[in-house]
């Protein structure tokens, strides 16, 4: 029987014994007899209408489900607190959605920036927070300006 040591984990996990344990938004240290298997499941949020997004306490996935083009805004990440957080934003609708960061933009632009989706399902953006900025890791059917 293996033992997995965890120092920090922001996720729901399932141990090899089949029991799902919640380790979310708390720094914990512990052992899980039998080890761990499977993927880490990120918290998810459906975005059904235009409005403000919230930077979560850990990595997160967002799915835009709005039936019309959604105009979303996202605050700048907090230096230190949000560093290395990964956000995945995927469109489940064929609409030209936008995500605007109004103060620092994307990729340390220093001014307002916009991610613009083309009108196709499955288009996506992956962002990483670092030192008060969101950096674009990957774009699929999305442009950054």
C-alpha cells in the first residue's frame, strides 16, 4: 500500500479506496493511505449572462453558456495571492463573447485588454496569473488585444 503526502492541494480528490475527500480553499498537510489516482477536478462556473467574473481561490474552469454574445469583465489578479492560478474559459455557444480586463489588460499590457471569441462552440482561452497580470497560455478561436 502506498502513501501519498500532500502539502498543498486546491481540489476535490479521490483516493484509491474510492472515497472522495474535499481539500478545497484550505492549505492542508496529510497522508492518504493507498495513494491517489485520477485527475484533479477544477472548480467550474457557468457564465450564462454578461457581467463580472470572480478570480477564484484556486485554479478554475469557466464555461460561457450565454445564448447571446456575453460581455464579461475580470479583475486583475492580486500580486502574490493569485500568482500561478490557471483559468480556463470555454464557450459552449457559438457567440462572439468578450472578456475585458480593464486595468492591466493581458500579457502585462499596462492598459485595458480584451479577449474576443469567434462565434464557434469550443473556442477557449487559458490564462495564468502572475504578479498582478494575466498571461495568455493558450488561445483557440480567441484573439487578444
